């Protein structure tokens, strides 16, 4: 019961994170259309979120001593890496193509879990990834801008790898007795990411006067500071907090597939708030992404068969009868075995190198709800 409740809560947090990340492009596009450089919007987003999380960073300052590698990896990969590589890729290839490659991350997460960590991956989870990626191709209308720029494709793939880092690092150490507090990891990740992006974006050349005016959003004049506040508080702080906690409650592979919903959410929000048109393939693709995410999140990796304990008698119980029971039962010599395995559920993945976030949401130009250049259609992204 507790495992089921924890999984439901994790799924709810993952959906909240996908909604928060997916809405960033819709809020960023009016600012970009008004004249702000996309990289400046990203810098404002990350630096503003880092400032909000500064008290949290001070409270968890012991993490600098305990987990310096984790903090550095999260800041470089999950915050700065995804965004920098994504923006570099869309300068050479269409936004839709870059998004599709970046959202290969769930498949790469499954590969990491299966071949690096050597943990089982169900066929249902793999099938869900295939469905989600295929549906995403329809959402971003990848066929409308096919071009093969090797450097651009490699940059987009690098963004996908950084996004894998977001999911894997978000779960890092979750099985340890003294876990790294997720809020502290996020706070320091944003601080490190802001420092890196300051060098890349060079915000001192930004037109700050635009932030005090009003911008057009679907025909309505909206204060620029209000949209910036949404990007900082909802699309960054809330999105990262709910996203990292959801990874620890679900698993990197499941949370990664649910994250594919960001593109669907961004497309729908762009349709409602910005008046951007949705055609039949995009609607069908969104439905396919939903189906794929549902299949993947509802599947649980099979627990490896328990090996008999030395000295046990025939018929001793080696674990709980529940197929999700991750623990191994103990058997007493000369007596009947005793099942001691606790219900593990899907369980967090511990270890791993590296988010990414992931994570990230890229601002958009006309024709895309998330991206730095004109693309084939609106889409969400964690850059």
C-alpha cells in the first residue's frame, strides 16, 4: 500500500514538473518576440531561480563538503549543459529535429539502467519509450524540416545525454542512509548553472528596459515582469523541485518517459494562450505520447530471482511473494525459511554519473513554443 501511494505521489509530481517545464516556452516567447535574446531569457531564468533558492543553499551548505561532485555534475549537466547544447543545436538544425533528438533521453536512460547499472528493464517500458518518441515526432512535425547537419545533430545528442544526467543525478544517493537533500542539490545546481551561463550568455549586453514594459501574448498586453516571474518561480524552481523528487519516488527511466509530456503540454498551451494552430498529426502524436508514457510508468522492472541462502532447507522462502518485493528473505538452518524482504516497488536507481534537467525549457521564436529559432511547431523543452 505504501509503495503504491508513493508511486502515485511520484507520478503526480512528475506530471506537475512536466506541466511547469512545458509552460516555460509559452511564457518566454513573448519576451523573445519583444526583443530579448533567447540566451538572455535563459540566463534570467536560471539566475533568478538561483537567487530564490539562495537561502536553501545556505541551509544545506554542508553539501559542498559532502557531495561536491554531485553538485558540480548537476549544475554543469542538468542546468547549464542541456540548455547550452540545445541552443547551439537549434542554431544549425530545425527546432523540431533538435527536440526529437533531445527527447531520446528516456531511451538512453533505459540503456543506462540496463547496460551500465545492469538492472532489468521491462519490455513494456521499452515499448512505452518507442511510442512516446514516435508520438513526439508527430507533435514537433519533424518531417517539415529535415536537414542533416552532422554538427547540429551531435550537439542535440549532447543535450540528450545531459538530460540523461538530469534524471540519473536526481536519483543519486537516494538509497543511502544519509541522503543528499534534493532541495539543496537543486539550489547549488542552479547557482553553478547560473555562473556557467553568465559566461555563455554575457547578460551585461541585455536590453533591461524591455523588462519594465508590456509584451504581446496572444493579442493581450501582459507585463514582462509577470512572465519572467512565471518562468523563474513556476517553470524553474517548482519544475526542478517536483521533477527531482518525482525521480526519487518513481525511477529515472519512468520519470524520463513522463517528461515527454512536456512537449505535448507546451503545444497545447501555445494553442490556447498564443493562438498557434494544432493540426491532426500533432493531436494524434500527443495522444500517442500519453499512451506511451502511461504504459512506461505503469510497468515495474522484474526483480531478479532470489538465490537460496547457504544452509537453508528445501522449500525455504527466499523473499516476499510479491513480484515487486525487492528484498531477499532469510532462511534459518534446520527450520522453515522466513520472508524478510521489504516491498521494494520499482525503487530508486542509485549510482550513476551525473540533469538532466533537466532539465530545461528553451524559449521559442515564432512557430515553436520552445526553442530559439523558428521551428516546425510549438514544443516544450527543459532547456
